[in-house]
């Protein structure tokens, strides 16, 4: 099984287990500056509808976590 397939399988499992929680995701521009904040559930809906890929959703969530980490240090 490819690494991406394993990652996506874990991602889907995480979303199913945590569907009752809604986490803020900071949407960043090319310079990694915060543009706006959206809910993870909204991004999940966009991925389900095909408006964004699951890979893009994961990238946005990862960038958001990095942004939050940088704000702490």
C-alpha cells in the first residue's frame, strides 16, 4: 500500500471518529499570512463535494497547525 493511501486511510478514520468536533483551520496565503479561519467541517464538505481535494484539505490543515505553532514560539 502506498504511503499516501495509508495517510488518507488514517485521515478518513480520524474524520469519522471526530465528526462531532469542529476545529478551526486558518487559511493562509502564499506568504503564510492568515487570511481567514474556517471550520474543519466546512473544508470536509468541500472535499466531499469535490471543490477541493483531500490532499489540499490536509495541506491546509497542516499549514494551519504550523501557523498556530509559530504564533506560540
